[in-house]
């Protein structure tokens, strides 16, 4: 298994550079080395037992949201997802009423 120490050696850094395409730029090299560093740091944290369970993190995020009820929720261009869902529900109800009236008018 590869360890964090294996990824931080001069040989590994040179290997990453050598694997780059011939037309690779300095920015490409920096991006690849930054990724290598991030992976090595993550492995080091895992080796030291600094792990977080996915469910614990998710629950903590949910609890943070529940503790701040008045916080404005940010959404996309058209507002938060909850508002979109409610809007969709109302628009489908309106459509069914329009269809009902149209059917009644055709009879």
C-alpha cells in the first residue's frame, strides 16, 4: 500500500513531472503536484487516525442548519430548492384546474 511518505519523496515528484504530456505547462505541473500533496496529506491524516465518519459529518451539518433557523438560505438563480419544490407543486395544481376547465368547455 502506498503511504503518505512514499508520495512526498523527490522521486515521486519527478515521476509526476515525467508523466506529463510534452506540451504540459507550468500550471499543469503545479496542479498535478498540488493534487499529489493533497492526497499525501489525506493519507497522512488517515494513517494518524484523523478520520471522520461520513454519517457523523452529515448529522453535524444538519444540526448546524437546525440551530440557525433565521439564516437566509442561498440558492441558484431562482431561489432555494425548497421554494422551487413548493412552486412546482402549486403550478401542477394550477395546470390541472386549467385542464379541468378546458375539458368542461369542450363538452
